C-alpha cells in the first residue's frame, strides 16, 4: 500500500513543443500545442509528484481530468506543467495543475489520480 502523500507535494515537467505535439500534426489545423499534449504534461507532473510514495509495483493512474486550455503555444516554445497535491478524497489524490509557456499561463485545472498495483491492474485489464 502506498505511503501517505503530504498535501502540498509537487512536481514540474517541461517540454519543448515540437510539430508532433501540435494540432497541425493531425490535419489542416494551426501549428499550436494540442490540448491532449498539454494534459499529458499535466498528468506526468502528477505522476512524478507521487512516484516516490509508491511501494512495490504501484504507480498512479489518472481517474478524472477537469482542465481548461486558454492560450495557444507554438512550436519551439517551452511548456512547464506543475502539479500540487491539494487534497485526498478516499483513494483519490486531487492535484491542482497548471501549464505555462515563456509568456503566460496556458492551462489550469484539476487531475485526480489513484494508486494501483500494476500487476493487479494488468490482470483486471486482461480479464
């Protein structure tokens, strides 16, 4: 069973936006960071914040995402996503997440995660 994660636990991840992270990579859309790629960074920040609290084959997985994507970010920009544990509701760890580039905050919201055993998770998934 995972060790207790203190409220306020945080982590940051960053990525330089490449063409493959943009809407344009999926069709005739602008070459700006896609919302799913912004969310991926937010989720990785949450994952990094919790990894030192995992025991055995545990990891955390996302269970609920509620974020807004408010500003465009182009190829070559550095995006930093941060996750800060705000509260724990039973087995769910609720993180306040933000994403920003060099000029502004581009997204914010909450991501809920839960600790799971990879072995049990894969067994359940495979039936």
